[in-house]
């Protein structure tokens, strides 16, 4: 058993590129950059679980076996231990190796496969979760018990707790999160801050009202593997989704204590078109004055002025007004505006 970081650094650039392609990572030109992207991803329990689910049920069994035995095995030995044909196991092993989940080493009897140290520990944890799956009715304490100390303190800090390394205890974090996770107002604020895709997935889980198999999402064309990984990670970061098992498949769980929280839709609502105003507002008269001034200055080269407008001029001005009068009052209203313009000295006797 060897450390993952050492194993990754020993891989050829072509092998690292293939792993990045499996995980749908952005392409980079350097081996060091690829190792830097792959290591935190592979040591994340959510990401490893999603990668195994993408490969298939036999991948879970293979990794669980390697984690339990903690030794390197030849493909034929793995097939025998799994009780499967070697022809069925070989394609799974190739995918696991391509994803950088298993490592290979050469022996006199041929290549053997094993799990790097960090992944063996992580695979053991995931198998324990599968042996004791969470239910929709799981309480907060049961959920938080699934987290490591580091994950628990990180979640508490994200929810606003002041965490002091080596000082803040697990019990303090659990007590704090028990209140925060059950706060409907806070949950609504968090959901509002999520990306649109994360909100859509959370709404789907809420309406589904039971664990949703990841395999269902993987089969849907509008989800790329990379986008699905990132969206689930965004929800898990806030403790909104949890891992469980449904009919032997990895599933997303939204606990019932969180399903009652609803977020108002953020989609733009239809706007009613405003009709003509039927009551007077001072600001509307000001807008009409500005409209009249603009027309007077635009037509300043033409004959006539604001003080000598004809009925036709009044009718033309009426078509540009915000405040609608009865037809019989239009001329009087325009004359009223013209008197204000002259009284304020905004136009001269020549209408300029």
C-alpha cells in the first residue's frame, strides 16, 4: 500500500490526462497541475462515491475487496475473490485504473492492482455507510455522526460558528449545528444563494420525497458528469444532501427535516402593462413639461412659439403626454403647460 500522492506523481502524463478526462476536469498541460487537481478530488468521499457509481456495481465490490484485504492482487485473483468471470472483471479494472482509483505495480507473475492508502481508508468508510444506509427520517445527530471531526467543524464554520483548532469540540459543533440546520429562515437564505442547477436538483429531491439514485441522474442527457459532481458537492457543502443506498445503488438523500423549507421562485414574474393614468401626480406634470420643452427646442427653427401654438400644435403636444385628459380638456392642459413654461422663463417670446 502506497500513498496516493506518490502514486499520482509516478503516473505518466498520458495516464493523468486519461484520469482527468474520466472526472471531466478542465484540461491542463502539466503533470503537476493534473496531480494537484486529482488528489483532492480522489480523497473526497462524495467524489470517490460518484466515480464508483459511474463505473458500476462491480466497481464498488472490487474496491471494497481491495480495501478489506489491503494487498495487491492479480486480475485473476480479484475475479476469483469476487466470484465473477475474469472477462467481466477486466473492463472494470481498466476503468478503475483509468480513473486513478486503483494503482498498478509489476511483479514476476504479472501486474497486480491495489488501492493507495488514502483511498483504502475512504473505501472502507463508504462501505460502512452502504452497510448501514440513512433513511429519510434520519435526525440531525444521526446525520452529523457520519462526518469526520474535520468535516463536522468545517460544516459548523460554514454555518457561522467560530471554530478554534484543537479547542472546539465535536460536541460543541453538533450542538451548534443542531440549531442552525433546523432554522427555516437560515435554510431559505442558503437555498437562495445556491446556483440554479443546485436549486433545481434540490427541488427535485424535495418533490421526490425519497432517496434519488445517482444512476438515474447519470443516465439523463442534460447532466454531464462534471456538472453533476460539482452540483452535488455544492449541496453537500451545506449539509443539504447525504449519501445513502437505495436498492443497492448510491442515492442522494434529502432528510425530511429539510424538505419543509421552500424557496420562492426566482424566475421573473409577468409585468402588467400600465394603462393610461387617470389621476394626477405632480411628477407626471413635470414629465409633461419636459416633453413640451423638448418639442419646443427641437422645433425652434419652425414658425410659431410656445405662446402662439395652434390647435394643431396642441393636438400634437397631447400625443406626447404622460397624463391623459378627456379630449375636451386637452387644449386647456397644453395651454396650462405653456403658461408655466413662459412664467418660469424657460422659453423666450420666440419660443426658444
